[in-house]
C-alpha cells in the first residue's frame, strides 16, 4: 500500500498519470527480448495458419503418387510424402489443428479446473475434502496412461483426444486455484465483503477471479505448448487426428518409416512442433516474470 501511495504521489507531483497494472506488466514484458521474439513468432504462426490457403497453391489432401517422396525443391518447399502430398501445405494447414488443439484443451481444462478449485477453496469443509480426493485419484494415474484410457473409452479422433488431455489437466488447475484461493479467503477485503452480506458469486467474481487471473494466464500459456505436444503424441499413436487431416503428430508417425531415405518427412513437422512449443513456453515465462510484483519492483 505504501508503494502504491508513493507512486500516486509521484504521479501527482510530476503531472504524469501513474501506469496501470497492465501497463506495468507490458513494460516489464517488453524488456524480455526472448519473450518478445517468441510472441512475434507465435503471431506469425497464427497468421500463417489463418492465411494458409493464400500462402500455398497446393492442396494438403491432394494425392499424386507420381510425385511421391520428392525432396525439397522450388515446386515443393518441404518435399512430398509417400502419397505425393505437399509437405509445406500440410505444415501450414496442420498449424490450424495444432493451435486449435492447444486453445481448446486449455479452455476446457481452465474453465472446469477453475470452478473445481474455487468451490474447494471458498467453501472448504466437505467440499474441499471430496473435490481434492477426486483430484488425487486423477493425479495418481500416470498422465499418458490416463489419457490413453480415456481415448480408448471415447474412441480415436481429434475431439476425443482434446477431451482426454483436458481431463488430465483439470486437476492441475484445480489445485493451483485452491492454493491461491485459500490465501485469498482470509484476507481483510474478502472478510469485509462477507460481513456486509455480499453474495458468494459476487465475492468470487470481484475478489477471487481478478487476483487469480495473472496466475491462471501464465499457467494457461505454458499449457498451450504441452497440450500441442500431448495431442500430437496421441496422433502419433493413431489415437488423435485421423487421416487424411493434416496434423503434425500424424505426419511424424507417417514419416518415421522413411526417416533414413526421406528425412524431411519428420524434420518439417518435428521442427514445427519444437518452434511452437518453445515459443509458447518463452511467452509463458515472460508473462510469469512480468506479472510477478516482486520482479517488477526489482526492475
């Protein structure tokens, strides 16, 4: 509070309006060159996915066995696969699948996990005990085994793979929200809101969620990359995206049989996954530092 008052006084004395929390965070984020470069790369990948039909004249699903396994050339920048399909086109359209996967998985797990954790932290008691024991059951299973069990029950496919990965992520968000929520629960402004008879939904929406947002934003950004890897892994095993849809994990699985004779079939999708995941992680690290008040005050 003293720091906030000092900033306000300084702003009034100099005639400069004090920066908002968002402006301070963005200012700190810009100082992290790696995070800024990673964010620019992610934006370029998103634009490439959106404008994929205009960036290549090749149809990612069109087969031409006469052009099978051609090496990279001017006509086919990343070569062709065993069916004569253009790898560059499949990488571009596969970016749509990858980005959709990351966003859908994080959206589902974040929403349900946040509600799960809020109920546990806010109401405590039997709610806390039951909900956290359910989370323990989920987290007792090895991640990949649990995902495989869920996909086996639902059947192979992109939607089923996204649901399976989202279910495995939900306990992570639930525990994260609970841990932060327990700290907020006993703070003075929350107790004051309860004392004046504020509705539970009002307290959660006005006091809990705004304070949880920075933590959830960082976790969600980091999970986008891991979700892309996880669904790509299920696709590699034949349980995710089904042919002929362009998907980086499926492309890796198809290209492994030709890795010695046509290495471009695994290099292109492998490098694409590496770049997206690394960029997402760097952005997440940058957000974590930018949204941490201790880091900003030290700067």
